[in-house]
C-alpha cells in the first residue's frame, strides 16, 4: 500500500489525515509549526482558527449547516471536535478556539496510523520519490520555497485575495451598563451575544471616524482585492453610509431593554470566543486598520470605551489555484495524479468548506492508494455542489462558500425559501445515505 503524505495540519490537512487513516492507510503529516509560523497563527495546535471562532449557521435550512451535517454523517474529525467544544452563538456553531485546536491535535497525535513530522516542506519531489501520494493542504498563506516549487510545477501564477481577521477584546473591560445580552429575534439563548447599541449621532460619528482611519499598508507585491465574504469593515463602509448598518451593524430584531424595548439605530454584536466567556470578538469587524486606529475607532462603540484588545484585527494574503483548469474531480492534478490539493488552496472559502474538502480528498487519496475508483459526491449534496464548483470553468475563477445555489435544484416549485431549503437538505441527506450504503456494499464485495 502507498503511503499518503500530507503537507499542512490545518483544518483540511487534519481532516484528510483522519479520513485516510480511517480507510486503512498509513499517513505522514507534515506541519511547519512550531519551527515556523505564518503571520496569522498564534498557537502550535493543528486546525487553528485564525479568523472568527464561528463555523457559521447550524440549521439545515442554511447551506453551511447542511454541509456540517453531511460531514458528521461521514465521521468528520473536525465536526466531532467542534461539537464537543461548542460555545453559545445563537443559530450558529461557534467553538472555544483554543479547546478546539487542542482536541484536534490530541486526537491526530493519538492515531496510530498517523505519523507527524514537525518540519517545513520546501519541495514535493522528496515526498514523491518513494511512490507516495501527496496531499497539499498547506493553507492559503502558502509562501516561500514550497510556493515557488508549486508555481514551477503548475506552470502558472497563483490567484489571490486578502482575508481580514476580526479583533478580540477582554470581556472584563466591557461596560456592562451600556450593553445587553440578546440574540436576534430571540433565536438561540438570550446570552449568546452582547449587543452594543448606537443612536444616530453615535453611529454617524463612528462611521465618519471609520472612514478617516488609517489602514495598514499592503506590501508592494500585493493588490487590494478583498473577498466579499470576508470584507474589512472599513471597505464595506466605503460603499455607503448605511451599508454596514444594513450589514453587521443591523439593529433589526434586537430591542434595547435600556431604552424601553426600542430598536437602536445600529448595533455592534460581540460573540463569545471561549468557553469561559472572557474573550469576545466583534462580529463582522474584520479589518485592515492599524492597531492604534483600531483602539481609537472601536472604542467609540458604546460599552467599549475602555476595551482592552487581546488580539487586533489583521489582514493577510490568501492564495488559491485555478482548480477548474488544474484539477480532476477527485482533486488531484490532471497532469500528475500523485498530487492532490485540499482546503482553501483549491478555491473553497471558509472553515467548514476547507475541512469538507479535506474530507473528500483524504477519502479519495486513500481509495487511489488502495487501487479503488474515486468517490464522486452527487451535486444533490452540499459537498458535491461545493466540489462541483471546483470543476466549473470560469474566466475569473474566485473562492466560493457553500450555498444552495451550488446544489442541484429540486426541479419543482416550493413555496417559501425555508421550506425549499429544508427539502433540498432532506434530499441531500437521503442521497448521501444511499451513496454511503452503495460504497459500503462495494467494499464488502472486494
């Protein structure tokens, strides 16, 4: 049996390793930390969440909620650890960031089929020399010698965009007299979010200062190109005075008990970032402001006048390849089937999507190692729709979050968006169950 070697122990790499090991393969997992860290990493844990601690919506009527459920039903390591480390977040699945990373790391290290090498891979050639299959899950911050090796191997330059990280503040420094606990429309538990209400003068002052704030400069080789799904708050504000008030600062469904139950003009929400509720992140406040300006401007938010920042927002470059041009449906290179790609490098966007991609690649690399045909997920499933995007030719290929728009339509009209989405989800889970049963029967025959 061929050994499977995986470069990178992030969400995709850890999940791929787990899936390949579960399929009976010997796995060698390469991780450069703690020898070297990227600018966005702060711990030495596998699967570190470098942006928000939220894995987004939990319900089946949301595409990412459906994707998470599909992953659970395929024995996902990432979902098992996320569920075990869950913290309150209303209708979303958020985790204790450090506890989650620690659990993923411990489970991977305890797996006898996975050998971890703490070393930086600079070229794929030594990994391929003994006939192994290689999964590149090095993450979207890929740079240096390995990046150059891949550029030469792929024969084209990377595409890229910029991803922004939201700040985290010390919960003990929030003025609790000015904020209130509530979930929008009372969805979820009442203590899922802290809300910082603004009246119109407060909002307009904050908005003007946000527009005027100094932003950290980009490197000479970088262009300002933001991904809409993770746009910096200051970039969003430049689209119009009400853009952020109808976006992350939307007050609808959050009546202020300090003001007779009236809805504020705008609301900044703080989401619990750890189980102890000592850390909170500013929801939707990914930013490229300088650290000094973040202190100055974000302390204009009611309740945060004396906030202490445990982590400032940062901006980092994310790289991805042109998957439709380069990859086969099982996500190995068309020109070299020994090499697979997983995670954000493929052009999926988001924690869950990256891990789901790792799940699919880990399984298919294992099947290739065992001499079996690849699994192709139906586009009636969320995972199949997401992977299908990576096979869809596009003159301007861009990263994509999972959406119901990627899933094969029902083929008939359904009244009500939520009802329609639920029917798509139910069909997806049925389709996945049939696929799993068929694959199991095939394995038994072999």
